[in-house]
């Protein structure tokens, strides 16, 4: 009886994780990325129940994340936050050009949920859930964009701080950069995914 319960629980966790990842790869935001406007992005986030936390001052994105070969002048990104499955705080930024309202870059960031016990040093980060999330995103990106053009995994050998990174830079379609920042001494973890099209 207990074994059946745990198997059911594990399957549920995997299915919930896959559903949450599929939101990112919906046609409106991924396949039709070249026509995604900031207004459509606002509607999507409203439907998810996200909170608008757009900063009042300008925010930029570094060239290591978005090369911006066409020198687009990006407006302050529309920024949203929500809790996903009580497991992650998800912040999504939509960098867009003010002249045509087209979204040029989407950046997602998964961290520990904010709130109770977040400053409790005895509370350990569940590093397994971050590994599962990272692996799930990698799998979906491979299915959409093919084999990555760059892989660097440092978490297996790093004594303290690390960055695991995977990039998809081939072809004329969407480009992606998935990376996880962490520390093996404090169990800190953060995952970021940047999606753009030149």
C-alpha cells in the first residue's frame, strides 16, 4: 500500500513538472515568438495569475545572455512573478522594443519560494528539485531546438560556486541559454532560461 502511494506521488510530481515546463513552450510564446508582443505577454501572465513587478527604472540585459546583433533598443522589461506548484518562485522578464512592442527576449528565473523560513540557515535547499527542473527544461529544449551547441557542467566537480550552462545557438529560429547557478557548500540554487531570436 505504501509503495503504491509513493509511486503515485512520484508520477504526480513528474507530471506537474512537465505541465509547468510546457507553459514556456506554448505556441504563442515559443513557436510564434517572432510575433509575440508585450500586450500578448501581459495577457498570458494575467491568465497565469502572475503579479506585475515591472521596475520603474531601466533594466538591461548583458550581451553574454543576449548578443543583440541587430542593436535593438530595449525598453524596461515587463516583469512578472508567481509561485509554481509551491516549489519555485518564477520571475519572467519580457524585453521588448518600444517602437513596435515586439518581445525580443524572454528570461525566466526559478528560485526558492519566498516567504516563511527563507532566512532559516537550518532549512536546506532541495537540490534534487532544481536538478529535475534543469533536466526537464534541457529535454524540452532539445526536442524543440535539437542538440545544443555548447555544454559546460561544473556542478559535479565544483567545491563551492558553479555555473552549469547549455546553449542552443544554431539555425535561424529561437536561440536559448539555460543555466543553473549554485553553491555546493551552501546548497544555493537558481535556474535561468533566456530565449531570443535575432
